[in-house]
C-alpha cells in the first residue's frame, strides 16, 4: 500500500519549490550560497496513479558528500516541525503559478496537463481550478506532508563516485 495520495501533489510540488525552487530556497541557499558545498540541488515530485517519488538531486564534490547528507537530513527534520513563514509560502505560490502559466505555452506540456488531469482526476482541471487548490495550501499542510514523506523507512540515498564515508553515511541515515 502506498502512502502517496494524488490529491497531495500540490502540497508536494510546493514543498519541492520551498526546498530548491530558486536561489532563496532552503537547500539552495544553505548548501550552495552559504556553505558552498554543492554544484546544484533540485527537488522533484514524480506522480503515479498509486505511488510517487519525492527526489532530491545534488551534485557535490566527493569530499563534501557526508557534510551535504548531514545538512540535508537536518533541514528535512526541521521542515517537519517548523512552520514556513506566510510571506515565503505566498512567494512560492506566485512562482509556481508563473511556472504553470509559462508551461501552457508549450504544446507538449499542455498535452501532458490534459492527460494528467484525466488520468488522476477523471476530468480536465483548468489552470484556475489548480490555482484555487494551490491557494488552500498552508504552512501546516507543508509540515503534514513533510512528516508523511520524510520518514526513515521512506529514505533512499544513492551516492555515485569515490566516497570513503559509506559507514558514516549509513550512520546519518540511521539517525534520521
């Protein structure tokens, strides 16, 4: 049985933006701007009918892998407890709306929207309806969805490259 519910996709997509949607997002700001540990960081939500994948991609030097994992896991713990400022939520929603509007200009994105709406909601959901759904999402929703997703039993970490700190990485995962 999957813990994933397609009705939560808006909350999860906003969570992705809060974590990595731009230079002021939580993980980008901390990992790249403040600590200089990563080349890139992005969070993505992959929706399926009965399941989903929440994925954070990070590019870092081999020497920084353990530090990056520690920072990311610590930030995920924080977002499970701490309310996000309403100003930040509004900013993220506006950014998300702008992205959705730009995506309508691409024929493939438009076809994907039609198919996605029909497959998951059994009807076409207009952009206005999607904006209304998004406006309902609040900081408590972000905390709740974070607590559903960011559980030790849901955690998978894939490290590619020459990394000497495998035991320490496993220890960090076990402490999550």
